């Protein structure tokens, strides 16, 4: 039962990853706008940039992990095909 629920939280496709990154970006922009109002001037702008920069780093990591997982599955499939032959 827990395994079936856990599968819901696994990112499988680039579309799912893009939707998650979009949601992260919305939250980061919201938090950044709060920083701009709380800390007017350069400090608020730097915190805003830090929020959006974190989304870029997280998005890159998510896409890298998807590519790694796809390549790993392909290598395993090739190994199984060679072992069967």
C-alpha cells in the first residue's frame, strides 16, 4: 500500500518536472515579492534574486536526475539484452 502511494511522488517525465519547476517558480516569485516589500532597496532585490536563482538550480538538478535515470534504465536494458543473447 505504501509503495503505491510512494509512486505518486516520483517524477517520471519532463512534463511532470516542468510542472514542479513552475510551481517552485511561482512560490519563489511570491516570496521574492514579499522580500521586496519588507526590505526595500538593494537587500530586497538581492533576496529576490536568491529566490529565483534557487529555482534555476533546483530545476537543473531535476532535469539532470531525469536524464541520469533514463540513461541508467537504457544501460540496464542493454545489459539484459546482451545477457539474453
